[in-house]
C-alpha cells in the first residue's frame, strides 16, 4: 500500500507519538482530541474527504479498565460504536483502516499464549467493548488491520495519566520508595516504538487482518519490574511480590493474557524483539531523555 498520507487519531499518547515517528517521510495528519473527537463521525468524514489518506490509524480508546466497569455505556460508545462508524467511513472511501486492540479481549484461562485465531472471551467491560470493536471493524470488508497489544510501555506518557507504569515504578525506586507488583498475572510487554514500526511494516505490506504486536515472550508484572530494576542499576530497590487477589481490586482481569504472533512470517515481516531487549532500548532512551533534559 502506498503510505503517502496518514490520518492518525489519538496520536498524543505513547503509541501515537511512536507512530508519528515510524511514519516519518509520510504526510501524517494527527489532530488533537480538542480538534477532533473520534466519536464525531461527521467531522471525521470531513477530515477523510479533505486529506484523502491512504490509511486511518485509530489509537483512541477509553482504556481505564476500572472506570469502564462503572461506565460500560461510555466504553462501548468509544471502543465499539465509534470504531464501527470510522471503519464504515473508511470503507466507503476506499481508505484502509487500522485500529489498536488489546489482550483483554481474552479471558486468560487458556494456559498458553493466545494466537490471533483463538476465540475471544473478555472478562471486563473494557475487553468486551474492544472485542465488539474488532467484530464491527471486520464487517466493513477486508481492508483493515486489527492490532492487539499488551502492556504497552514507552518513554512518552499515556494521554490520560501522563506516565507509564514502568516509568512510575522506576521513579519510585530512584526515590527509595517501596513497590508492590503482582506476580500471578502474566502478559507480553509491548514497547511502543517496536509496535509502531511493526504497524508501518503491516501497512506497507498490505497485510490486512488481525495481528498480535507484542515483544516476544511472556512474563509476570513482578518479574518485568524486577528485570527493569536490575537493568537500571536499581536491584537494591524495595520490591515486593503480591497476588492480584491481595490488591483487593474488584475488577476481574485475565491472569494469563500473553500473546503469540503467528502472522508475521506469512507476511515476510520480522518478529518483534524479546521483551528483555525492548527493556534495554527503553532504558537507553529514558537515559537519553534525562540527559537531554539536564543539558537543556
């Protein structure tokens, strides 16, 4: 697919920022939320008619899992119905449509990493709304990309929190503050720059369909943070393993939602590096940002 013009919605967060960098050399139109709400179908259609992009990439989402449980109507409005309307607007204009989904479409009971063709079974309103967005995207024809990620992290903060979890706990460790992390919840980390480059590869290869874009391997949140602390020279920082049940969070989450990629080989695309290598790149980029800030 020619990728001269991209419309990127939800481009202010960590993945959106990485996508703008990955599509360097293309014309990327990335309106802020104040300029364009993804739910404003008419405004989105007008933007597509004006820009005439090759692809629309949707990074917007209502992804606070606990709040989604309290506000399921809002979750479905953003993560399903707005996605459906955007996919339809793209299909009628022959614009490819890419949307970011999540490991939370699965229930976490399979006992192995989920493949792209495994049946979904979400436990949460968030996961159900994202699964609905996937199904609704598919009904508008084959020229779509559904990209599932898991535990996205990067040096740029999220649009709603302003930081990523790994950044938060690293700062705590640097201050000598204790950290508790669940040791019984397994996932596949997704380093935002790696995911973004893979999205570009998929778009360029016309590799339409559903893809799992995570770094290779599965790890618990505790071991992920423990490894990050070791690699950052913070091995002595206080870190306590706990269980999800002990956190007393009423929201049921998938306990084993690691993702396995089975589609890249068929598309001739290199798999993403191991999550340990992604951590190395993240920490190097983090140190570079800190050095730049101190020099500036």
